C-alpha cells in the first residue's frame, strides 16, 4: 500500500526557494563589486559624471531664467511701464488742452484742437497695446476696462462743452467742469493704477533677474569638493599627483563656477545701475511731468470756473489744487527746489550734467510760472480784470502757458536722456548672461567625460 507523499514533492527532494527580484540581484552584484577597488572606482566615476552633468543642467536652467527676466526688463516691462506713464500724461494733457481751448473762446485755435486730438489718439492707441500685454495681470485689465469705458464719455462731455462755448452759452463751462471731474475722479486714477501695476511688474522682473543662482552655486561647490576628494584619494593610493582626466574635470567645473559668479555679478551690477540711474529717474520724471500737467489743468479750470467751485474751507477748489500740486512738484515760491519734492528727487537721481541741466532749467521755468500765476491771480481777483488775466494764462508771450510749455519740454528732454541711460546699462547687464547657459552645459559635459576617462585610466591598471 503506497504512502502519502509530502506536499513539497517526493520524500527527501529539496524545496526550491522563490527567485529573488532582478533589482535585488543587481543590487547585490553592485555591492559585491564595490568592495573591490575597481568597483569603487567605477562608482566614483559614475557619481562624478552625474554630479557634473547635474551642475551644468542646474546652472543652465537658473541662468536661462535670469536672462529671460533681464530680457523682459528691457523689452517688455519697462516699455509697458513707459507706455502706461504716457497714457497718464496724454490724458492729463488732453484735459489741460481742452480747458485752454475753452478759455480761448468760441474760435478755438487750430493748434490747441490738434494737440487735444493727438493726446486722445495716443491714449487710445496705447490702451490697445496695453490690453494686448495685460493677460497675466487682473489689476491691469481692470484699469484698462475703466479707461476704455470712461474715455468716450469724457470726449463726449468735452464736445458738448465746445459746442455750447461756440454758441456763447454758459452751460459750456458746466460741461467742461464735469468732464474735468470725470477725468480726475475716474480716468486719471485708473491710469495711475495701470502705471503702478506695470511698474510693479518691472520691479518683479528686476528682482528675478538679479537674484543669485544659489542652487547652482551650492551644487558647484559640492562638485568641486567631490573632485578634490577623488583626486586626493587617487594620490594616497597611487602616489601620483595628477590624473589628467580628473584635472580636466576640475578645470571645467572651476571655469563654470567662476563664469557663473563673475557673469552674474556683472549682470547684477548693470541691472542695478539701470534701475538706480534709469528706471527710478524715469519714474520720478514721469511723476514730475504729470504733476506739472495737473497743475496747469487746475490753473486753467480756475479761470473757467471763476471761483464757482469751492473747497471745504470756502477757497477756490482749483486754485487750492494748483498750489498743492506746485508744492509736490517744487515746493516754495522761489530758489532751488525744496528737499524731497519731485524735481529735487529728479535732480538727485541724475548722475551727469546732461541729466541735471534740463531738470535745473525746468526748476527755473517753474519759478517763472509761479510768478506769472501770481500776476494773473492779482489781475483777476484784486482788479477784476479777467481779460488781462486770461492773456496772462493762455497768451502767446509772457504767459503761464509759455512757462508751462518750457517746463514740459525740459522734462521731456530729461526723460529722453534717462531712457537712453537705462537702455545702455540694462543692455550691459543682460549681455553678461550671453553664452553662459550653453557654455556651462558644454563644459560640464566635457568635465563629466574627463572624469570618466580619468577613472578609466586607473581601471586599466587592473587588467
């Protein structure tokens, strides 16, 4: 009678163990190889090659991102910030020009009309451009929408004021004042918000371009340390001072690291110069130019309203606003610009005579403007001579309008110079990144090849 067999097979047959996974077998082979010197050399060579390639990849990535931010500063964010300032300036100038044309009477001068239309056309064109570049900014899109909705209403009110003025109807002044209120309470705040949003984007791009590539620098230091350790280990075991492959890898890593440090330092210096003596100067000069336009608009509306619009203290609201604007622009009534006023800051930021001279000329012209304004107010308020006061404000000679035009011209000249200074310094800064990303990738790949060759020379001694 047969006996039952054990579950594992015939009695006495060995029980097979399940096969180990392939990855575990591979790991065991690596461990076994690593206990020998050739095996250790292979591991060292592989680690050094991977580390060098990783160093090159991280360097290329971080340099490329900073180079792109520097390009945005020059080609996108700063031009858009300048366009936003031009939108603000064009709207303010259109409002000022509309008031000047109204004061001229029913027969508005052709040059005044053309200047107004040019301002409106420029603002409309720049709004289209700003809208096409505002995809990533909800704040900018909201301001642009407000401007697109409000600008047609404003121009309609100005046309109504102009039509009534031609017929000699006093209702024209009310229309113009209402148009001015819409400009000051809706359009100009929206334009300022757009300018601030674009200026914020410019500052963000500056920060991105100037930030140090710490990951690449740290990884470069680790790679150099690993190469130094590997070469010292080789020296202690062979008494050979140099391994040509390792030496080439070390040289490649040193070149990439030095290029990264020096290149980024030069780029950062150029970008900081472009900001300190370009972008900041442009911001202050734009503020000063806009401030002078608003002061001129207040001066014109003072003549339009003839004291009909009063402030909280019973004073002429437009005259009070004019004085406040002059206080921010230059301060005081004579002599140099007061400390921390817009023109004082613009002069301090100018780093050469070509930048300071137009600001100094603008300060002198503002002082002359203030003196002529006092004369006009004396004629209108103390003597009741409105016609002579009007000629003092909008006349062709010895008028406040003449002084204002000179101020605007000088500030425009200063802006053109600072724009050139900005572009030159920013181009120098971003130029320092040229070739760095590609050069780092190529050199580190060559360095990795050198490390592999150097280890291979040592391995050949064991064959």
